[in-house]
């Protein structure tokens, strides 16, 4: 594969892609699929605050607020200054 062919991969943001895909899936009522997308991304970066926040949000949408609390707490611990982490 040439450098030109790989260029898009070099700038790739897997966490950002997972966040966008999750939001799109939730918007069309597919929370379980959104959860799977976020959990796969978290497997590669378990301390990513935005991914933890998104997982908490997805779980709340899926009526699993008690489970969401753990992920919201981990998001706040990873990024205590981030207002999004505190919003869940």
C-alpha cells in the first residue's frame, strides 16, 4: 500500500468515529448497536472519557441508568474538568 493510500488511515480517529456512529445509531433508535460500537472502541482505549460518557448516555437511553452510573463515574474520574462527563 502506498503512502497516498494509507494517508486516510494515518489521520483516522477511531474514538471519534465510534462517537459519531453511536450518536447516529441512537438517533434512529438502535441503542443496543450503539452500545456495541462504543464498547468495541473502549476495548482499545478503556480510559477515554468521551467514550465513557457516550456509553453512559447510550445506557440511559436504553433505560439502564443504574448501569450507566459506573461509566459516568469513570468518565468524571478520567476527565474531572469536562462538563460533558458531569452531565450524565
